[in-house]
């Protein structure tokens, strides 16, 4: 296991200030491609403060500016968000699942690294809390990022499915087995195998003790305004 330092950190949102940064990134990222839908993301969402939900925040070490975010929801307390629009197969629905939503990064150079590290943090978080399958609903071209990581379509042959809870935008519903990840990446000689499984990134700060100590976070009472980030 080698160690690699990053120019940014990834940690769990713990308070209103952290959530403000995550919402800024979320809104700005969606505004670049889906400006109308982005207007619904100016303020925190109810889901940000629900049980079984954590929000990841990537921040620059240089100045503390937010670089990326992702929300993770487990099915421990309620069905996954995407289950508002699709019925998952019974074999999958009965397992311990976690869904990644609201992925957003700045348009600055290095965005791909931030995205990859956010996925690694998602993967490690699932390992720590005993999640069996990761689930995502990816619109184009985000779905290609998950396909490269060896996520597979839940509904084979159906392609993109309009999701009612996401403005009827077409998404691919995809899943990934957590336990067999390293074996499958190794068998495929995946270029990210060492990065994901054999490299320690101490700047990913979501250790099991930290994650278990997260207080329930109430959503801020007042709306927040978005910040424009460089493209």
C-alpha cells in the first residue's frame, strides 16, 4: 500500500457552513448543463438532512474553496431516491444499498481527479458501513464515468429511462457490487485498480469512527444563493 497526498481534502459535511459550500458547487455544476433544473438546487434539499444520508465535500487545501460534492443515501431508513421513479429488481431491493446523487465538481482543471476521489470516498464509505451494492442513476455523459468504473445496467437493454423525480430526464440506472470490486478490477486489469485498492489517500477523511459520530444535521432555515465558479 503506497501513500499519496492530494491538493484537496474530501470529508463529510457536518454543519450549515459545510452544507452551504456543497450546495454552491451542486448548483453551479448543474447550471452549466441543466440551467432550469439548477434553479431548484439553489437551497439545501430536505434529503440533505435525512437519516441515512451523508454529503461529501471536496475542499482545496490552498484556500478552502469547495471543489466537489456528492450525496450518499442508504436504504436503511427509507427506499432510495431513484425508487420514486423505478422499481428495483427484488434481488437487489432486498440488499443493503447506497445511492450516489447530486454529484458536482467545478469546471476548473483537475475536475476529473476530484470526481474520481469522490467515487473512491463513496466506495470506502460503503465498505465501512457494510453496504453490499452501490446504485446510481447517471445521465449522459456522467453515465460513461460509472461504466468505466464497471458499473452495470440494472435494467439490461433498457438504456436511458426518464426519471419522474428528476424532471423526467433520461438516466441509466446502474449498480456495482462492493465486495467483489477488487477481484473484478484485477481480472479486468483496470487502470484504477492500484489507485482504488492499493493507494492510501489520507486526505479522504471519512474514517469509520468519524462517520459513526456524525450528528443529525437540520437543514438551514433560510435559502442560500449560488456562487459562480470558473468554467
